[in-house]
C-alpha cells in the first residue's frame, strides 16, 4: 500500500516538476496538503488512461458519496482521495467533474462543497418533493420533526437565537433536554452534536457569558436544503394567518438568492 | 456629568462607567446629576471603611445575579425592570472608590447592555412578532394532543396526552420543506435472519409425531407381520388340507377351481381363498390344469412329485375377479356351499 503511494508520487513527480503536495502526501494519513493538479497535468494524466478506467473510478467515487451520505455527515475530500481516488489523484478534477455530472443527470442530486477551506461535500436533492407524487411513503424520521421545529424558531426569530429559547420552547413540547426522551433519547446530544455534525445547525459559544451560553444558527446544510418560504407557509397554516403578515421573514424567504436556491426550481 | 473626585486610578473607570451607562439606557431616564458635593473628610472615611466596600461589592453582585437569573423576565417588553436595574447601579456607583468595585460595575454593564441589545432587536421586528409560546401551543394541537376535559386534573402542570406518532406527524408535514437527498440503500437490503426460525419450528413439529409413530410402528408391525405370516401359513395349510381331503374322497373326479375357491356367502373370502390357493400353486403343493371343457381345475401334487415338477413346467398367470364375475360364476356353477370353510380366527 505504501509502496503504491510512493510509486504514484514518483509518477506525478516525473509528470511535473513542482508538486510539493503529493510528495508530502506519501507519509501522512490525512493528506491535508492535497493540491489540485493543474489542467495540463490532468490532461497528461488522462492521456495515459483508458476511458473505461476513468469511468470505473468515477463510478467508485459516486458510490462512495452515496453510501457516505446515508448518515448525512459531510464527506471530506481527504477521505475521498485516500480511500477511493488513490493513484488517480492526478486527474482528480476530471473525476469530480464527471461525478457531479452523473449525480446531476442520473440521480437528480447536487454535489455541493459546503466548506471551501476544509473541502467537505454534501449531497442535496435537486428536485422538489411534490405532494402526492409517490404512493409509497417512506417511513418518517421523527428527528426531522424536531429539527424542523428548531429551524423554524431560529428563522422566525431573525436567524440567531440563544439556546435557552430553544430549550424552553422544546420543554413546552414535552421535550426536556435534561431528561431522556422516549423518542429522541439524549435530546441535548441530538441537537448540539448530531445536528451540528450534519451541518443542519450551528451551536456557537457566546463570549462573556457566565455560565457559558451558546446560540443557534442555521447550518450550511440547512441553508442548502431547507426552504424558508415553505416554513413560512406552514406557519401561516398553523397560526391561521397570511404568511405575508411576517413581513421581514417573508422578505428574507423570497428575496435572497441562497434561499431561493432551496425554495424554487422555477428559477432554473 | 459627574465630577471626578478622589484618587487618580479611580478616574478612568468612573468616566467610562458613566458614559456607557447613558448609551445603555433605552428610555431617557434622568441620571443623577452630579449635585452631591463631597467634602474631603467624608471621602477619606468612605475610602477606608472596609465594611462599606464589602457592602457595595455585594450589592453589585446581587444586581448582576438578578439580571442573569431573571433574563426572560427582563426581556419582556411589558416592564421596565432593566431600567430599574440601571438606576440602582447608578446609585451604587456614587460610592465606588476602588478598582474592585468599579470592575464589578463594568461587569454589570456588560450584562445589562447585552440584555439591552436583545430588547432592542425585539422592538426592531416589523410586522407581526413571533411568539414561540404560541407556536408551541399550535404545534401541540397539530400533533394531536388530547387535552383533558377536566381542567383541574393537571399532571405536572401539563394537560393532555401526546399520541405516539406526534413527532412523526410533524416530520411528515416538514418533509416538503426539505430537499434532502434520499438515503442510498441497496434494494436487496441487508441479510435478514427472520425466515429460518419458522422453518425450524415446522420441521420440529413434523419430526415429533413421526418419531413417535416410528416408535410405535415397529412393535405393531412385528405383531402384524407375525400374525400375517402365521395366519397366511395356517390358512394355506388349512386349504391344502381341504384340497387333499376332497381329492382323496374322489381322486378320479377333478375339482373345479372355481368351485373350490368361491365362497358364495362372501366375496372377500373368495378373494382370500384365491390368494391362499396361489401359495399352494407357487410352492408346488397343488397344480392347476384345464380339463376337457377348458375349465380350470385344481389337484394336490403327490408327495413324490413335488420336486420333480418344481422347476420345469412352471407357468404363471394372474387371476382377477370382480363381484360381478363372482356372482356370475356362482350362478353358472350353481355353487351353493363353500368348499373352504372360513377359519374362526378371522
């Protein structure tokens, strides 16, 4: 295994004079210094491989993403390169391009980089869920209900809330972070750990607070996946009010491009 | 504007304290103007009295605690508690002389301004304000809360029971707001161990009766076999006896086979007679031949002839008889009586 890595590093060495990233990549586990090969390097790499080989590698990458996304935890580029791409890392951009296309055309999914610094990816659905489209209703996950409540409160309160507001609201819904809930178990852990790792929420410490307090915001995945307009619609139904009566939230839901990306596909 | 008095190092904090305090005020309350004049003598006494110092510090700490503990209360737009806290702090501040107390004052202000910021953001929202409590109430109804009709029966301050699928309902309704990528799973699914157990149970059930049956069977069979064999042998011998005796009565006149085997009273005994007679023929103890009328006749074989006639002139045939034929034979041959008496063991 290590021999192979050395060989591939040697290969890429011969292909280009300076690639300090891949040289260092020999030794460590994480490969934090993976640098994107340039277009000419990619082209040279492609010339040495058959289409079948590239397609096969692309398929492996696609499968890796699909399986890793089951838990909804973002996928790191370093893991991808280490476990799947391996010696094809010199044509990494080409593989990613093809993978994105496959997801788009075959699965109707978007492969999105949510963190350009740490290079982590998530899969998001391109298609809207249409009411009554499928007669088969897959089983619902009650955690999504919990998440929805939290996200909607944050949104209606302007995007940032102190954690106590969330805990108090949940307590009124018979979900107490101090007690074990029969549906959710350790509620505090689910909300502050699981949802945060999945990037649905952000849980940030507020400075100068004693005892330490945190605030909740929408996470990057929520920004991509959740439609603010639809939340407002539900609010209107629930309170028997016109969604437009919350004018500030209405404006936010229907104006900013990031929220329309999630809400309507008609833009495309 | 407060007149700065006293030692050098108290000046800076005091100034900072007073100016930020004004910014923190939401409502323009009249801050105490620096009308109080200190005499140099009073100053010195207050400065040095440790009891007073302690008292001031403790009051500051109380104020800070009250703000932190009653946060939600102070946030409510319906009261002016925050302003009252600030007014109290102002009064306390008059007696502040040392850095320690001033630091506490500063801490109180950090907490108070934070609260002030939040109150301000509440006011800023245009349109209908959003009340999480009302939201929670509506959600409970949506989830299908069964409110108890008797309002006095409150368990832990909560009325009603939430149904089991309460959160599933919310999740179902929320589905359309999410554009989650569906989780990928292989269609064949994971290996499920469920089918084997029922099969095992069935197998076991089947095995049990058959085992018992087997256990019983051998003993029964043995008995039957023995009795069968014995019965057959005995019967065959008996019939041989009859045959011989009839033959000896009249060795010259041939015994009609049909007359010999047929029992006009019972078809089944006729069949048994045929069966037993066939043994005699097989063993070479009797022989069948056709007489001049081409009708089958039966005669015992002489003692000496048994082995000689054994292997050479053997012929086989299959005899069948039906009740109809049986009755016809009875009519044709006018058989009134059976030649082979039924045995008593039957």
